[in-house]
């Protein structure tokens, strides 16, 4: 029988600790503020000793303001999928631009080059899911050069596999509490 994971209160919100099932409202979880790249709730409790790490799937909510990229244009060794829950965005995928609106689903098989950028007049809320079989370690993927991604401020000028290099123009993210109004009622 699978046991329930403990939810530990931190200064930034609730964090699951140990293995097991749990129920956690996104407004109660800790969040990452990523200046220029939106806010992110990953449900796993990063930055907390003993926090639960999901072994098979990474899952998060990402909230992007207009013009904010969720990442830099890249590909990964595992599948990634995205569902727009609210607002508008642009996906640059394999060099092509597509407009996204609420309830649009983007499927990226392993190796698909992509990035999503907030668009429209209000924040865009995305549900993001990625497999974890090959997305860690030295063979995780790469940040690749793409003109459309560069036009949207979501691209690198030189291919790299190093996140520190790809995100060098952004300040580091910081853990924070949920900010009221970030998610729809």
C-alpha cells in the first residue's frame, strides 16, 4: 500500500517530503519567480532537503506575461507536452511559429526543437509535462539557434548544452510564495 507523503510548510509554501501520494493546491505550493521568464510551480519542492523528486514525469504550471519566454529554444531527449489553460502564446516549433490560445495542446516528441512565449494582453497559464528518462545528464538535449526564436527573445546565438550559458541574460530564479491573482479564480 502506498503511503501519503508529508507536506511540509516552508516560508515559500507547502513542499512534499519523502515518497508517496499527496494532494497539493497550486496556490499553497512554493513557486519560482523567474524575472523575464514568468512564474513556475513545479509541485516537487525544489530547494528543500528531503523534498520529493518525480522520477518519471516533470510537471509544472507556468505563468507567462506577454513576451516572456518559458525557456530558450531547445530540444530534449524525452517527450514534452504543453496545454494552454488560459491566455495566448506563440510556440516556435521546428522553426515554425504557431499562435496558441486556451485549450490548445502542443505535443513535442523527443528531439523536437521548441519554445513557448507569452502573447496577447493577459498572462498565459500553461500546464507543462515532460518525461524524465533521458532529460538529465550530459545527453539531455541542447539549446539550438533559430531565427524565429531569436525574434521572440527566446533563442541563443550559439548552440550550447549548458543552461547557464543559454540563460545568462536572465537573473537567477528565486523561490517565493504564490502571488495572489497569478492563477485564474
